[in-house]
C-alpha cells in the first residue's frame, strides 16, 4: 500500500522547483521585514533625539556612527588590554 502511494509523488524536478521557490519567497519576505524594522528603529531614534533636544550636528553624528559592537570596560578585548603583563622569572 505504501509503495503505491510513494510512486504517485510528483517528479523530483517539480519538488526542487517548489523548494527553490519557497526559499526565494521566504528570503524576500524576511529581507523586506528587516528593512521595515530598521526603518522603524531609526525613526524611533530620530523621534527620541528630537524629544531630547539634540542639535542637528549631534543627530548626524549619532546616525552616522558605526553600527558594530561597542567595546566596554567589561568586554574581553578591553579587559585583555588593561591587564598588566606578568613576567615570569
């Protein structure tokens, strides 16, 4: 019984086409959603800066800042650089 239903499956090429299509559709939706969220976050940031009364120059500096992780005193790179070197005799 199982062999009969298994042999009725569509052509593997059709399955590949469906899989690729679903992948492209999913990628397109997630990319669009990411762009919308980034625009919402940026608009919220601008609104907050206006509420705080920042000058145009300060707002431009904040918006043009790099978007990478910020090294703080507790980050491994900052801690490693602040450790005194230990000399072994």
